[in-house]
C-alpha cells in the first residue's frame, strides 16, 4: 500500500492511501502521456475511492472543476497527471506503521463506498443516464474519513440543482446510504440484488488491498523524472524560440537601417518629380511610387520597433481596468464580425507593475490576431488570474486552430507559410517582444479545428504569499472520504 502526495494546510499534513493496482495504473498513465485513455482511468477511479477523493479535491482547488461523473474526473487527471503527481522525497511513498494499522478500516470504507455507489446509480437511473452517473460519483465520495466525520478535505458542496437529475440524485444517494447502513429497506418496487452488490464490493475490497510488484512501486521516482524531463523540454523550447527571435531582431535592426537610406532617396526623388509634373498619368505613377515607398518605410519602422523597442516605463496599473478599456476599443470590430468578446476570471482589481501603453499594444495584437483567425462569428475570451508564478492572461478563441508547424512559427515576423488570418505581419511578434521585455513569457496551445489559447505570464513582485492548499483544521487525522 502506497500513499498519495499529501495535502498541506498550515502545519497539518493529510495523507490518503493509494492501492498498489492504482499506482500501477498511474505509472502507465504517465508513460502513455496524451495517448492515455481516460476511460480505463475512470475504471481505476471507480475502484479506488481514496484516489477519486484526492483527484476531486485537487481538481476543485486548482480549476474549480464541478464533475458530474467519474469520467469527468478521469479526464481531468489524464490531462494534469504530470503536474499533480509530485511526491516529497523527504518522506517515503509507502504508508508508515500507524497508517498501515488503519488499512483494514480504510478497506471497509472502500467496500461501503462501492456498495453505496452501485445502489445509488441504480436508484437514480430512472432520472436518466447522466443522473445515474452523477449518483455513482456522489456515492463513491460519500464517506468523509476513517471516523466518519467530514473534515477539511472537501470540495465545494454541490446543491441538488447542480447535478443532472436534480434532487432525485441526492435522494438516491441518501437512500442508498441508509440501506447499506441497515437503517432502511429498499421499496418493493426496486429490483436490486443487495447480496450480489455486497459480493462485488467484497471483491473490490480484496483488489484494493492486493499487493502487486508492478511499476507502481517506482511511481514517485517516475513522476519526478518525467516532470523534470518536461521542464527541460519546455525550457529548451523557450530558449530556442527566444534565441531565434533575437536573431531576427538583430537582422531587422541592421537591414532596416540599410534599407531606409535608399528608400529615402526613392521617396524624395518621386516627390521632387511630382512637384513639377503636369501629366495626370505620370502624376498617378509618381504618387504610387511615393505611397509604396512610405509603405515600405512603415514596415521597416515596425521591424525596427520589434528589433529595438523602447524600454517599458513601469508603473502600477489595474489589469482589470486596462482590459476593460481594451475591450471597449475592440468591441466595434468584434461586433461587425459577429464575434463575442468577453473578460472572464477574477473580479476586482489586479494590481501589477507594467507599461500600460506597451501592454495594451501587446494585448490588442493578440485579440486582433484572434479576430483575424475567426473571420466571422465565434468567441474570444480574455481570462485573468493569479498563480504561483504571478499574473496569467489567457486569450482563447474558437478559430480554426494551428498545426504544430504553424505554432512553432507563430511569433515569427511575416512567416510566409502561416495560414491566412492567423498572426500575419508583426502583431504577435511585437506582442512577444513587449512581454519578454517585461520579464514575462507567452505560450500558445492549439490544434487544428480546436482554436487557440495564448497565455501571457507576468511576474508580480507585489503578490502576497500563496494561501494554504486547503483550509486549516483542528484535526490532524487524515481524512478518508467526504460528504458531497
């Protein structure tokens, strides 16, 4: 029997057990990565209520997830396994003597949860498949800890209206708990084999306790090495991207200076000839030469701004207020394109130090990029939040998305193979330059047909210390199950 990464709250440390078979499954999940099947993980979570509880609490704390089924929880864990499976190597990943002595009690709770879940799912089935799935999830999460008292480790309470089937789901779970506890009997109209349910739960208890010798025994070490590998790959990619754009900036600065000299001569001669020219056709030709020379000059100016932008003039700004002005400015264009533009995430002031003019230019370039990608219709969300790394701004669109090749060049100036309407010109390049000059980073996530998410990460030196992972509790006993 192993332990899951602990929850920390102040001086308290709560530990949940991890079955050997579940540890093997998590090790396989880490190795398979994005190709892993969340369906098989859902089966693992359904057989291991402590792991399910741990995942639900963590998903709620990190992302505010309100799952309606075990499959929802499995999908979240599949996507975030590498981020959340982190062990403290100051302690072993196996249960100590005091925790091992409670294993049988834990196993009894597993068996009860499995029974409650099966019966609750059956009772809620008349309200539909979704209601049955929701009742199964709530049944698995019913018990709070080894003493039966719900403590500290609970995600937000869900009202009956929050779940498919409404109060029927909660009534089904409540009746299932009473029946399994021997405090009530099933109505005569309900056809359910309680003895078969108990036999299945007993077999589930046996499997939960079973000792295996699979890869799960090395799960903490595997998770740490894979996380380190992902960190190094991400750092290498960022460094490579930064060096590439820096090289482009050097070229732009030198080429811009050299091109501007002959360009000035061309434009000056065209204007000189135009002053004395009377033939309409020749005047149009000279005007065209002059206008195109000025167009090239503007392009060179943009390139030189990308290459050598002015230093940011930092001041304290309210990010919410800045985004409000930006949305007000861009909204008319979005309305013409029948595109919904909104700011989501945290409400209230978010103070940080930045150059308001340059940051507005960067954000406007990213929003314009999304508008160009969408074309007509669609949605753009600007989400802001604080994280352990500072302030995060995410610009999400439901446009056509990008291939891996296009993503690797998305910040390149005038990338010729970039799809029409996705970051043409220097907009995203200038955004990248401005954000990096602020000491921040821009990441992009996108797949063809699934839109794009641009994430800006800015350091916030005035951010308060992160709050504890969970609310403090007077009890230090490790919670086991929860009352949902």
